[in-house]
C-alpha cells in the first residue's frame, strides 16, 4: 500500500432545511438520494428518507414554508428533517470514493484500486470474520 488519496464526492452532503423553499428542497433531496453520491444508502434507509419526505409534504400541505403550519406540524416536520439529514450525512461519508496505489502479490507494478469507504469497511469485516472462522475450525 503506497499512498492514499480521496477522489470524487468531496462536496458537502445534501442537507434538508425546510425553513427555506420546502418543496424545491424536498425534490432536490429525492434527486440526490438516487444519485451516485449516495450509492451506499441501503434500501431500508432510502425508504426511511422517502417516508420522512412524504410526511413532511403531507404536513406542509399547500403551505410554502414551515412557519405557515401549526406548532405541532412544525415540530413533526423538524423531527423528520433531522431523520433525513442524519441518514444523508452518514451515507455521504460511506459513499466517498478512496483510491490507493497497491502492489499485487508477486508484482512490483502498483495498481490504482478505488473503493467506497463502505466497500473497504465491508472487505475488512469480511476478512476478519473469515480469519476468525478459519482459526475456530482449525483448533
């Protein structure tokens, strides 16, 4: 393993701020959710975000901003906003592409290997689990 560098996906994560133009932001979050920048979002998390966005839309109704809704609706909307922002922030970090120059076994020629943070974490966890199973069966 030689050098490590971050590539792509360096922009800040998409955040929902329903105090601004709510309908435009909700549409923007939905577009971002299905883009490559959020490729590591699980189906479960995507459905949580979609459900929260639908609840926000329902509570907003015909209003343009959160301030025009009832106090209870404002609280519910802000709670759903928090859910959306938490999932998107976590997913943005996991979807970040990291490239390394690695030498294959038996070769002096380094190759560029690019994986997302989540893919690297999964590979590491799978390797640990495989080693643990191997050690357990060879006792």
